[in-house]
C-alpha cells in the first residue's frame, strides 16, 4: 500500500513542464511589453517632446500603484483565491493597461482636446506621457501580480521536484523577452516610422499570453481534482490552514523576510532601471545610433537565459543558493563601476559587450538563487503574500530610482553620476546578502542545501 494509488498530473514531466511553458510564455510577452519603449527613448524625445525626466516618470509609473498598496492586496487575493483566478485577473490587467498606453502614444489621441487638457493639468508633462503612464500603472499592477502568481504556481506544480530548475527555466524564458524586444522594437519602428507600431505588436502578444494562461487554468483545475481525489487537498480547507489578514504579521515579524526584501530592492534597483536607460547610455557613451545601441544591449539577458536553468538545476541537486547570491552581487558592483569609469575612458563596443554579458551572469546568479529560497523561509499558506510583499518593497525602489536617474541625467547631462548610483545599490545589496548567509547558518533554513534528496 506504499505505492501511489493515484498518479498526479505533476508526476508527468510532460504535464508539469507543459504547464510551466504556458505560464512562462505569458511572462515572456509581459517582459517584452515592459521594455518595448526602452530602445525608443531618443525617438520619444524627437516625436513626442519627452525629456529624460518625462521618460523617467513614465518608467516609474509602472510601479506607482503597486507601491501605494496594490501588491499587498494582490498577495491577499492570491492566497485567498488561488493561482487560477489571480492569474486571469493579472493577465487581464496587463492587457487593459497596454491598451490605455497604446491610446496615449497614438497620433489620434495627441490631436484631441483631452490630450491638450492632460498636458496642462497638474504637472508639466505632455498629455501623451500622462496617458501612457496611466496605462503603464495598470499594466504594472497586472505584471507584478502575475510574477508572484507564477512563482506560487511553480511552487505548487513542482513541490518535491526540481523546483529551482523550473523557476530558472521560467526566468530564462521571461529574460528572452528582453532580448527579443531590443531587436524587434527598433526593427518595427524602422519599418513603420512610428513608436506606436512596436507598442501595438507587444499589446497583441499580451492578449495571446492571456489565452495561454486560460489554458493553464484548465490544467490546474484538473490537477486540483486529482489532489482532492488523492486526499492531498480538501474541498473544504481546514480553518487553521486558511489565510487570514493577521497572518501578514507573521511575515512582517520575520527577520529573514526583511533581509531578503531589502537585498531584493537594492539589487533590482540597479538592474531594471538601468535596463530602461542602457540603450541611451550606450548611444551617448559610444557615439552610436539608437538601433545599434539597442541591439548591443540585447545581449544582456543572453547569459542569464542560458545560465539560469543550469544554476537552478545546480541549486536543486547541489545547493549553495546563499553563496550564489553573494557572488552575483559582487559581479554587479564590478560591472556598474566599469560602466561608470572604464567604458567612458575606453569606449569600445567589444568592451561594452563584455560588460553587458558579465552583468547578465549576475542577473542569472541572483534570481536563480533568490526566488526558490523564499518557500524555505516562509510558511506555505502565506507564501503568495510573502512574494507580493517582497515585490512591494522591491517596487518602491523600482518606482523611485528611474525618476531619480532621469532627474540626475537632466541635471548633469551625463551618465557618470547615474552609474555611480547604481554601483552604490550593488554594494548595499552585497551587505544584505552577507547578512542573509549568516542568518541561514544560524537558523538552518537550508539555503545552502540541495532540494532533491539523493537516494
């Protein structure tokens, strides 16, 4: 009677990896949309009269509603309603926000009286930027909610299996979206001669991503039915296992949560905001055109894409997650200091490419080790909320830093100060990573241990 009487869907490699591909594809399209405007900063300045501060405000808008509390609400929704309903909601928000942003950038909208009124109301930003920022805010709510939903879905489907490898593969697929859009966005712009065209293309892809997630929900519903039939999931959960608002206190009182959250916000504040400005940085530092700069930076996620699944597999079978976080943080500091001081002194496409690729190594080490570590330090019933709260803290940095960089760029007229700011974030991230390793050694969370037990 020790054998399983019911073969679960996630016991099938085809089923669980198929489910992963569906939800990872949604994130692939989301990452494309996030950076569709990054290669077009110069075009936005010439076509729509956006300044660096305007661009920074637009970039920051993705995270404003999340910082104002939406991500906390998203975690509660996720733990209360589960991955299916939350995933469809998040994908729908992304599509809705993308459509609003598309309208804001369109030539039609800019000729309307409403756009002119927007430009004169509240603060001195063009009406197109305000409308695009509104759409990006709504998209950002869906995107961050989707990220936490995908993490919890993977934890569910790969529990007791190769979870770090699965999260690594999902991140690699998502990173591929950054590479793709850095090539596709300028290509579409050059063909149609307007920033609207790349935006329309990526909006259509988000609709396809929503359809993919709906297919996943059908699989997940069948999986839950199997879990119930096997007695592994009750149709009427035990009240003690249900999420309650007061359980948030369990998260906020966790020392490890704050170490992880602060390390996360510092590290990603030196990555994603840099991603927004990197093509323009290369354009101005190397004296190259926008398309060439975008293509050059597109190689940033290449090593991250290739290495992350292998690093995930290494963690699954060998461990050493905390050590990977330390190494990844150090590499990031070295790269940003080189962008600040070395590349301007020796402007070379090959040197830039090497630095971009090495930064990609950091971007594979840290996420591959970070996200699978969260379930090891947080109770499963509040896992969704924990992910969302980490994302919430992270979003504070992702909201403020692009705006800060835009203002500093307008004030200084160069990228030295912004690159030094990014480097300082890396130094602080390393300090918190070191504290994380010390705390793991004291409390035995198992961050350095493998997930798959050897027979």
